[in-house]
C-alpha cells in the first residue's frame, strides 16, 4: 500500500509513543504533527485511562477519537465518550481474591479512578469497573495466575510488560476499539497502521492493514507484526511516518509548527499507573 491508502496511525503509548522517560520526543512530536498536516488521522490506542492519556493527546494536538483502557473505552472527542464496556463486579471480586491469595501487587481502573492494593474500595458494587491488572516479577506466580484466570472464562487477558497481566471483558481489545474509530471516521481496518510493543497490542497489529512492532517490543509481538522499526528511545514512530506514510519525505524545519510543551513525565510507579 502507498501513503494514500493508509488513513489512520494508531499508537500505543508506553514503550511505543513514549520514551523511557514517559515523554514524547521532540522529533516524534514534530513528525506526528507533519502527518496530521498531510491529512492523516493519528489516535492513541492505550491501556491507560483517558485521564492519564489526554495530556499527551493535547500536547500533540490530536483531535481523532481515542482508544483507552485497552479498548474498554472509545472517545469520539477528548471529552465525549462514544463506547464503554464494563466488567462484571463478580469477576472483579474473584480477581481481587486471586491477587490476595498470591500476595502480588494489583490495580484496577474504574470509570472514575485507579485503585490498587494500597487503596481498595470496600463496596465493589458502587463502582463501574473497566480493567483489572496484576504485577509481579515472579513469572512462575504470574503463570499460575494466568491459568486460574483462563479457567474463569469471559476475560480478555493480555499484558503491557513481561511483569504484568491486564484483564478486560471478553471480546474487548485495542483492535475492537480501533474498529470503532474506523467506523467513526468512515475508513476500514486495512487503512490503519497500528504500532505497539506488548501483548495488548497484538490484536490491533494483526487486524490493521500494517502491523508494526517497536524494536523494544516483546518477541511475540515482533513475530506477528508485518514490520519491526526502531525502539521507543530511537524515534521508531518517526520511521513509520517517514517510510510508510510520507514516502520518505524529508522534513523542512522551516515548515515546522512551534512545538508544544512536553507532557510531564509520570512520577507514578509503573504498577500504579499501568503501561499502555
């Protein structure tokens, strides 16, 4: 396909759009703005909640719909919700009990906030739940938790790093979210370039017209992607835009719009503010 066939660039955040300092580099921001100027749509496709993703969308001047919480929410505009998939509270109760049984760090997104092991509500029924997650460097324990989760059924299980598991309602993924964005924009998944680095990106990478793995991606992601580009600290997104959207176009600094301020790097621990 040529640059004229692709219409939407769907970007994972942590490990993809963001460098290891949780910032968008000036070079990456510059090329994203150029892609938008050339008529492309650019959207965030993230495991983060909207409240944690929106500052970066504002920084980049994105007006395209946004996929958050691994597809459990799709935003038509930055503050206009288009779709939301909630988790059954009984599944949340079971996953919480599993976390306590194994003594691992856990966290969960509701529609209003992020909870974790240190701050957990007494009345689960009073919340609307979107996603649950586990975090531990003990991969044997993580594997046992995975097997128990698979026995529960009705869950979409992925990860955003080798040390965690992320659980959404069954059938919900970044791919299902991006499909809704396509419907809103009047385009097809064949016209999408989806970029990511973790298991929660695989569904989108496989469903898109061009599936891209970052150089720092998990091996399973690289194996299933169409191409692999440079890592998140080497402006791999710039490579995608230049080579697969703008036909190798050189950037004229004189045309560059004034760069906006960087979004502040996150001070939260990764397990407090889960990766995308």
